[in-house]
């Protein structure tokens, strides 16, 4: 999707019809800058995109029911309709689209009545004329940039850190799967599963009594699996909610001065415990890997010792010699010449001496094989020694981590007990709430484990029933055909599932690597971004080879979130160009950012201003004067293709007017309104003059 222009009419602070705002799209000058003071309409401009495309609004967009410009309503006659619309043009896959969403309000004596919102779409034909879209507008938009992904491309920069919140990981996982085309495989598996059920019902109708009973049993188990899976989804959502609730309660305790010190200490301990638990998991995995890949070496010690004894015995008996080989001596005899130059004629004394060497030498092939085998045996012995060293090291580390976790838990219990008995009723109440949350989380984790085991057991039963069905002898042609189709469907599901897992893992690891590269380029900290298999974004630090979670600041989370968005665009563009994705063309993405530099320091602002225009195909940045000046202006000016100023007309009688200087020209940011209304105009900046 390449945005080409946008127009607004009576949308929020924009009175009347704005001029067409052409958006930059060139490769080297792909950035559109829109300047405006706070309150001038930057957030409204961002939400104009999300409203027209998705009828969605950002978190900072207040009073969503008040879309129509107040001045337009005030100037209308009673009963008169006041229109409000946003129109966006874009290009995608060699097609041009025009979409317009409009709403109307009807003024009454005291207020206004809102009409129904409508969406219209046109597609440009080859003759240059515009024609109504043959598809539903929402379907077209969702095929190009799905609604579930829009928040990653149209966002409030000061709130972008919400992307990395723990309760957002399910959204991130779903969004990333859509990007990578994994969702296509998911849908294919789903449709095949539905087709399998239809085929099983067909087989049930024509099969014998035993087959029908097996299929009925299988169907019952599948229904049970679906119910348990649904409950698993509910548990995950409930756990995320409880974790958010726990975090909010902890923050509230930290705000209370009497509990602040204890609460901060508890936070440190919980972070340490979480880090130690992760390190403990890694050590256990390392131990398992060592045993599965090198454990065999310790069982071969007697075999390798026996091999050495056999070789030594052969050497002692002269059956295995080192040095000159039989093949070498035979070659000398065949050439009738020794290496010293003497001629070796048959019957001569020299020929006799050299011939005697044949009985004293061994085959080169045997010698080479013996040497190679001896080297491999030596390597097995080394592996056995290294294996025990690694096992001992991991065992010591596991013991140390368990002791550390136990010590941390004891201190945490002590803190909790002190808070439970605190003189403050508010502190005691908050701690009781935390106790209840922890109890609920424990119960949910236990239930989650039980459900997981139930699903595993039920799937084993299903596999056994599938084997029984496959063994059935079907006499009728219809029975045999239905069974072959079921078998083919199951095989396709199994293969697609494997493809999905491999593709998801490959892309996730590549995505993580790109996030790390971008984050490292922006951030001055040594922290490392990680994406878990559940798509949870976290920051870790590596101290003495041990990874530990980092309590990231708001600024670091903003950088992490921007790195995530940037890496998604960068990698999906690369994969799309290499035809690695099973989705339609996904090589071009726009980014519309409102106030992306607000809470960042100078260094981070400079780095983001430098990198984001390189990552995005098209960038639209809404900035205040203070956010723009300095390092951001220096880094982004060379990438500007289009530039506009939002001029805010204030109805305040003593308003202080403001201007911005761009390319030695002044443009008004704030002006005194000529009437009693406040509104915003859009001026285009011309840097050529």
C-alpha cells in the first residue's frame, strides 16, 4: 500500500474542505512532515487515516462521538445536514484506489442527531476513469492491510511502547502470523479439518457397524479436544489479565511511601527469580542436549580400550606395521629400481632383499583405516571427558540456581508477611489482593498443565483410532474411496502443520535478529531484544554469559516497539521480494507516526530520525515545533518529499501567536481566530523558494 493523498472535510478541527494533501512516495524522498502545535490537530490527522480505512481510533483520540467540526454545526440551520468525510487515495499492486468514509449530523434546537457512517470505494480503470469497486470496500482494505495490523502502521509515537506490554503478546503473535503468511496455512489446516469431518460422516453412512463405532468414538474425542483447547485459550487470556492486574497492584504499592522500599526490593527479587528460573530452564535443556548428543561416548570406554588392546597385540605380532607399505615395495619391484637408484633385477641380491620386505610390511589400506579409526576412538575418549565436564558444570549451575531461587523465595515470603502485617490498612488490603492474584495465577497454571496433558492423551487416542480405521477392510467402492480421501486429508494436514512450524520458527528467528540489529543501532544500552515462541517481546542483558531480564524504561520500550515495527516492514519486504511468503504482494508499507520523539533524549531522537525513513517505504511524521528542531530536522530534512504546516486559529482573545521557520520562510502555527470558533488550516511548505 502506497498512500498518495488525503483530503478532509469538517473532520474534527479541520473546517470545510481541505486542499488535497499529496504524500511523498519517492524512494529517496519518501517522508512527509506535518508540523503543528499541541492541540492543532495532529492526532486528528492521524485518526483521519484510521477512521476512513478501518473506522478505528487511537487511544489518545478523545470524544470519538464528536467527529464533525463544531463551527460547521454552529453555522448550519436547524434541520440542515452537515457532512463530514475523509478521502484517501492509494496505490497497490499496480492498481489505484480511492476510498471515502462520510457521516452526517443533523442540527436540532439543542444539539445534533448523528446519521449512519458510510464507506465508498472506487478503483481506477485502464482508461483513467474511476469505477465502483466490484468487491466490498472493507474486504479490499483487509486484503491489503488487515485491520488487526493497522496499529503497527498508524500509531501515536508517545504510546507505542504499549506494543511490548505482556497483555499484548497474543495480538503480536496473531499480527505477525498474518504478515508471515502463517495465517494462510492455519486457514488451510482448518478447512482441511472441516473437510475431513465431512468425509468421516460420509464413511460413517456407508461403513460397517465397527467402522461407524470407531468414527463415533473419534468424533467424541475431537469435540472434547476442541472444548479443552477453547478452555486453554480462555486460561491464557485470564493469565494475561491477572498479570496485568498484578502489575497495577504492585505499582500502587510502590506509590505508597510506607511500602515503597519493600515493594522496590520485591520487584528486584521477582526479576532475579524470573531470570534464575529462565537460566535454570536453559541449564536443564543444555543437560538434556549433552546427554542426547554425547552421552553415548561414556558407554564406549570398554570398547575403545578393547580396540587399543587389539591394535597393540597386532603390532606386537608384526601383523600391523607402521612405515613402508606393501603397495610401495611392490611398486619398486615392478619398476625394477630402488629408491636409492640400484637396479632390481629378478634373481639379484638387491631384488631378494627388497622382496623380503613384502613379508615385513602391511597394507596401506589397512594402515590408513587403522589410523583413521584410532583417531576416531581418541576423539570418542575426548568427548567422554568433555561430556562429564559439561555435565558436572551444568549440575553445579543447576544446584546454585535452585539454591538462589530458594533464597529469593524465602526473602519474598518475608516481605509479603511484613506487608500483610503492616499498620496501614491500605497496604494490607493491597497485599491481600496480591495474594489472591498469585493464588489465581497458580490455579490457572495448574489447570493449564492438566489441560495440556489431557489434549496430549486424547490426541494419542485419536491416532490409535486412525490406525484402526486404516486397518478396516472396505468391500464397497464408496467405502474405500472415502477412506482414501480421509487418509489423504490427514496426510495433507500433517504436512501443512510441519510446514507451518518450520516457517514460523525460521521467520521468527530472522525477525528477532533484525530487531536486535535495529535496536542495537538506535540504543546506547547493551540490552538484547528477544522474541519468545509466544511472540513476547522482552529485553535481556548478558552478564558473564548469563541472560537476565531487564526492567526497561518507557524510552527503551518505545525504541523496542519501533524496532519491532521497523524489522517487520524490513523483513516482510525482503521475504515478499524473494517470494518466500504465501500472501499477496506485501513489499510496500506506509508508516504514519504522531509525535514519535516526545519522551526520548537527543541521542535516541537522532538515531530514530535517521533509521526510520530508511526502513519504511513511506513515512508520514506529525511533529510539534519542539520535537522537530535540532537533531530530528538535521537527520530527516534530506528525506523530505512533501511538507505541510497545520495552522491553528484560536478563539482565545489573548492567544499568543506562533510561527515556524522552514527554509528561511515563516509559516504560522497559531493565529488569532477572526471569529468565535477554533479551527485548523493546512498550508503546504515550499522549500524551493
